[in-house]
């Protein structure tokens, strides 16, 4: 295996470690749909009042706690609070419009803690099941490679790449959550699973070429060379596919509106990592694993 | 060579599907032609496109609210849980239909939750209150003295605090209520609410009254005992009377509430997600704009990088879009912001198969083969990676669809439909069209590929 793979591999390991450290120190900011709680988006017809003044008015309503107000757009605000019932919701609206004039409520979500917990366990279940399904599928599809390495090696090295691809964007969001108050909502789970699928299919294309080369040239060549050759052969395709997917994601990021902007960002980072990791993480692991088997 | 006509058929079908997706374009064109025909004095008119179903938009694009209620099934035995939930759904559905919202959605989620989606509703607060007015009606009978004692003892030790020590459920609830009526007691002239039970309810009520002769059968509304009459005789005809100390006004209100449906178990609002209509409209425009720009960027890249095959892949991509949007309309898929994001993302993934094929094609050409051979081998060799990468993405979408909540489901669905469709358009359609350009003339102009 060429030394460039070693360097990039350990660079990725470093990046993953940084992501883990970020997650550990800053923690993740989960949205109301995971924690339980309320989110309110208001637009003021007149000038927007100062946020701390608004926070005081909202906090004074009975049954309301944990109020956080942040400005949004020209005249809007985003208010986060505990999960309140409809009565308290109406009281809040009344209190605000009574003090600051006419408002339009664009969004109101109030989610009980049980719903949030449900979402959490479902999301984790979904991620684990899709990982298992993919490893099994890869083991079946690439069983012919068993002369060179164990079929599980493919699945597991692809999964190692996945862990990297998902942890890096999650780390980024730990950072964004800490500095920009950006929350992880349920749509983020969709992003994570899309990254999983995308990263896997990217690794699969490389593995497929490895399979073809192994079947054609047998184990005569050094396995590391075969892998390198396969990577070079699929490089243009990997770059182009990543590029087209990134093009559509960039369109979502810039034109898709506020609500899916960060969803697109998570995907952009993840998809980029996905292309990178199938070359610089999954493939080196495969080669090292293959060595172990032959010696 | 009958194969030659297949691409033409595909184009015609695709154009038809495009009009199916966006019939206004067809109608406008026809109007224009008709006005020309009119000037020339033609005696006929071209008809408009037939009426097609519109796209179904989700709450986040249309504005509206999604409410989730939790049912308290503590008093229901295991076997009749599904029955009780079905009862809750029917009752709430009847209530919700009063709002006049188009296609309200009321469905059971999981074991004990009920989701209500009201698209385009203006006054969400009122809707919540009207649903909240749905009464929970229950008939209860007295516990035996030992049971009462047992529960009281337990409650002294802070156990079984939620149990009523004196009365227990009979299984007769608002579900078996046929209708109710305001009546007046013949002797005292007091207003009362008379209940008429359905067939099952009448049978149950007959049993209950038979075994509780000279005992109390209490009628609970919303967890409060409203009436606690002593049973004088067995009542076989399913008629009961609530004779609390009502004013006429109160009795009337209760009758109205009961007639709109009474719940078999109590429910509680645990989650509310509401989107204003203007925000929805705004999101819709933004998502559509993102889609158009995404398509343009991808198309531009493909044409610049892959030249002739790139043009063909853009054609395949357009056909892909027509097919996918038709599927959205026919199924129908409820389009949400996340769903549209899934669609836009699938544009990028849809050309992946083409990229795999074209990359392979160039490789073969660089190896000095003829165009005919290269195209053939390109498709042949690229098939396995195409299949495997599509299947893995599809697996992800499938799991996501099965194990997630509504907004994410929309994303998984559009992504899944996209992956399946692109498997067809990017391979079969591209191949058919590419073969049209393989011949002696292009063999000399390999730079096109």
C-alpha cells in the first residue's frame, strides 16, 4: 500500500477524533422534536421588540419555563420554551400581541417528552438496522472475493468508513449548535441515513472494481496494488458523482429555504466525506485485513 | 428493426406524462392553437387535457396543523386495545369532519396514539378546543367490598393511586352510544339526558343491570361521576338516562357533545405542530426554485463533461422527472419539504448510473475499441456497481420508511421512488437513445463521447 493512504488514513482518524471531542465537550443540541418542548415562530407587523424584553413577557405567562428568544429574518423571532398546552399557547400569543402589537404566528410546535423519546429510540433503531442490512448485503454480493479476504471484511471496512462519514458532520453540528444555536431535528436523522446509503454505495463501486480485478487477474498481483488500481479506475466516476450530488445539495442549501438549509449542509459534508472515505478509509482497511489473511 | 421505434414511443409517453404532471402547459398551448384555428375559420377546437389529480401537499407546504393525542389505555384489557383505539379514531374523525377541511387525516400511530392532520385550517386553536370537547363516556359498576378494601389499603401505602376504589369499568363506553337526547323527568320536570345504546351496548347494558340489581351503576363523563342511579330493574332495550342536576343549558351542551361522538377511553393532546399558510407557500416556492436550479446545474455539468452521452443523460433525467412526478400524483405521495429535498437529492443520484456507464465507456474507448463495442461493454460492466449502489441506497430508504415518523417518511418515500425509477431511466432509456447514435458516422467522431 502506498504511503499516501497511510497519511490520509491517519488524517481521517484525526478528524474523527476531533469530531468526537467536539461532541463530547459541546454536546449535541437536540431540537424540540427530540427533547420535547415548544418552538414558536412569530413575525411582528410593526418593529420587532428587543429579544430580552420579549423573553420576559413570555416567561411571565403561567406554566412557561426555559424561554429562549432569538431574532430571525427582518421582523421575526424564534421562541423556544417548555412543552405547553393549548391554553398556555393562547395566553402567550395574547400576552405578546397585547404588549407589542399585531403578530403573525408562522409556526408552533409543542412536543411532549414521550414523543421525543420515541423519536430517539426509533432513529437509533433505524440506523442500526440499516447498517446490519447493508453489511449482510455486501457479504452476500461480494462472496466471490473470499479467496482474497473474508466477505465480512468488506462490510466492516465500509462500516468503518461510515462511522467517519456520520461522525464528522455530527461533530460539525456540535460546533454549530454551540456557536450558532443550530439544533439537531428529526430531519437530521434522514440526513444521517442518506449519508449512510450514499457512503456505502460509493464504497461499493470501488469494491466492485476490486472484485472485477481480482477475478480477472487472480491473486497474482499484490492485493494492495490491485486495490490502488481499482481506486484509480473509479476515481473519475467517484468525483463526478459526488460533484453532481453536491450540485443538487448546494441548490437546496442556497435556494431551499431556512428549514432545510442545515439539512442540506449536513448532507454536503457527509457526501463529501463519503466519497473521500471509500478511497482513504475503507480501501486501506481492506488491504490491511487482506494481508492478515494471506500471511 | 422494430427497436428503432421504441425511443419514439418513450418520448411520446414521457411528453404525455409531462402534461399529466403539468396540464396547464398543455391547456395554454391548446388555447393558443385554438385562437389561431379560429382566425382561419376552422370548425373544430382541440380539447383541453383531461382532468388530472393535483399534487398532494403536506402540512409544511400548505399550512395546517398536526396534533398527536395519547389515549389512556390503563382501564382497557389487552385484547380490546385495538377496538378501543378504533373507537377513538372513529369518534375523532366524525368531529374533525365538522371543520370542513379537505381530506383531514386521522390515523392511529403505534399502539396508543392518534394523529390528526388538518391541512389549510385557519383557526387551529378552535380545532383543538372542538376536539377537546369530545366527551369520554363510561358506565361503571360498584366493586365488591373486599376489592374496595384492598385498594384502599394499597392506597394508604401510596400504591394503586390511580384506581377508583369504589367503581370499576364495565366495558360499556361512549363507543356503544347510538345517540342521546334532551328529555325532562316526567314527575319532577328536571332536564335530563337520555341515551340510546346500539345493539352491542344494549346487550351489555342488560347484563350490567341484571347483575347489579339494587346496586349503583354510575355514569361517568370525562372521568367525573355525573349520575349514580340505583338499578331498579333489568333494562333490556338499551335505554339509559343521565339524571344529574343539570340546567337546561348544561343538558343541551352534553347532548350535543355526546351526539358528536363519545370516546371509549380518555385522550390527551401531547404534541402539536402548526405551520402558518403564508410560511407554507413561501417554503413551496423556495423548494421548487431549489429543484429547478439543482436540475440546471446537474444538466450543465453532464453536458459539459460527457458531451453527446451527457445530452442523452439529460434527456433521460427529464424522462425520469416526468415519471417520478407522475408516480407522486398517482400513489399519491404527500409532498413535504423533506420529501422535495429527497426528490432534489435523487436528481444527483439519478445521474450516478449514467456517470458509471459513461466513465466505463470512455475507458473502453481509450483502450482502442470501436464505439459499438465500447457502448456494449460500458453498459455491461457498469451494471454490477449500478445494481449494488442502488440496492444499498434503497435499503437505507426502506429502513428509514419503516422506522421513522411522518416528516422523515416523506423523504424516504421520495428517495426510494427516485432510486427505483432511475434504475430504469438511467440504464434502459439511456441505452436505447445512445444506441441511436452508434453507427459508422459517429464511429469517426469519437470526440463526441
